[in-house]
C-alpha cells in the first residue's frame, strides 16, 4: 500500500475518534473521582482475596448424601445444590408442522450458589456485588431435554456473571431452541398446540441438586403476548412447573425445569386462500353442472375441473400438516365439497340416460317427462347448493366459536 494512503487513513481515523470524544456526553470527573478510584482498589483487593486458591474446575455440589435414604433426610445437614432458571422473554420464530418442530427464542437468567464465593462487605468498603468473566467461576452445565437443536447466542469469550457477597451467582442466556412438539391437527386450521421447554442437570444425582424455575411477571400480561407470537401463531398461555422424570429405581431420577407454552393458529390465511375460494368454485360448479342449455359434455367438464381443483387443494394442505392418523377439519371440509361435486356429476349422468329413454316415447310423454326432468335439475341443484352452504357455515362456525 502506498505510504501516503496509509497516512491519510490514519489521519481520518484520528479525526473520527476526536469527533467521537467531543460529541460523546461523558463526564470524565466521574471516572477520576476519589470515590471511584477507592472502589476500584477495593474491588481489586476483593477479587484477589476471593479467587486466591479458588478452583473453577471443581463443582461446589455436596455429594456425600446417602442415596439409599429419602431426599433431605437429614434436616440439620447440608441442603441440596440449588439452581434456578428465570424466564423473562420468549418469541415464537416458526412452526414446521410436517416435522412437528417449533422454534423459539428465549431470554433467561440463571442463578446458583457457591459457598466459596462469599465475603464480608464491611471489609471491602461495603462492596456487595462483583462482576467477573464467567470463566473465573464454576458454572453448572444446564442441558435441554427433548430438544432438537439449541444455539447459545452468548459470546464464549466475553460472558459475564454477577457474584454477590452471599455467594449467589447470576448470569443471562440468550437461546434459540428447536422443540419436539407433537401436534394435534384435528381442528386445523383452528387448532391450538401445547409445547414444553425443559431443562435439566442430568450429570448430578437427583438427591444432590434441586431445580427451580420462574417466569417474569411482566411477560405474564396477556397484552404482551401479541409481541411474543408471529404472523401465523399467537401465544395464548405460558406456565412453569418442576417435573420429575422417574425410572422407578430411585437412582436414575432427575428433575426437569418445565416451561409450557400454548399457541393458537391464526386461520385467516386458510379462510381466504382455501375455504372461501373452494366455496365459490363449488357454488358456481353446481350451477354449471345443472344449467339447462348446457350439453352433457360441458357439464361433465365443469364437474371434473372442480374435482381436480379440490384434489390440488388437498395436496397443498397435505404438505402443510404432519402425517398423523387423524383427518383435519379443513380436510373434511374439502372432501365433503369433493363428494358433493361427484354426486352432481353422477346425477348428471343419470339424467342423461333418462333423456335417452324419453326420446323413444310419445310426444305427450316426452313433454311430461321433460318437465319432470327440469324439476329434477332444479331440486338437485338446490339440495346440493344447500349442502355446500351448510358445509361452508359449519367451518365458519368453528372459526367463530374456537
């Protein structure tokens, strides 16, 4: 690179930094005050004393409990290691129905206790909390349970934790998780699904550790839930509990910190793109099949075209939902419309055969039977149109009352 160009770039960088220093509203007296300097000295002394001899590779979990006895059998002895998960944000990213996967973003805080990281605040100018790199303290390895994939957004090299004088350690975690969520599509597209997010500490025996979980009260407000869903799914409920996964032997048991989310599908897309068009197409098709001045082949073409349309819609819907043993409500709606069209074609074929038999009779008989034929066309058209309207209003009723 040319030396003049390097000097020019360096000059531009200095100008930018100088402008930043001038425009940034920082009171440098705050950082140069005696109180801050004294705080930094006390904090350094605290860190040196606190981590002198501390080994971050050894867990502070008491493991000398008698596993053959009940949990907390010794009321005067040490308590189990406590680990808490605090959920303060959740966002639904996507729902992949054929694979029965739900992706969510979680913002959680985790808290645990380390008896080695305690101090007397009066010895350090009343410092009650210390912020350090997470690598300096021992951290529990929290595991997800029944999760397809989990991504931690935290920078591995810059994770921070807060340690208070009582030995409580706090950290925050930003996660994207892909959940296994069995879907019940019986009422599709007016369905609601319930999925669970579970965390555990499977490495440590159940009698050594105790899990807690909690939801921030701010996100339990239903007005906030609309921002936690997406364009297709709305969050309608959020709860937490602690489950016990037991194998009956007392040794393989462990706790699960469970967050349960209930989501409801927004059906407007399917109503506008499938239900309403199929209703209009079927209504017009029945009219076309029973038109008096149309020839038989034209009527059959109208009916067969409608059958192909309904079959195509079924194929589109089949790609959207999991291959389960239950038939979704929308599928039943489309199949009923398909059978109505098939019935219309069958009636048209029978009426065509009836016309051939009439042509061989007397003039008077032909007039009477043609009049009867016209009434049969009208009655069949009215009955089948009524069936289409009934089928349409049934699925609209599910939408209104769901």
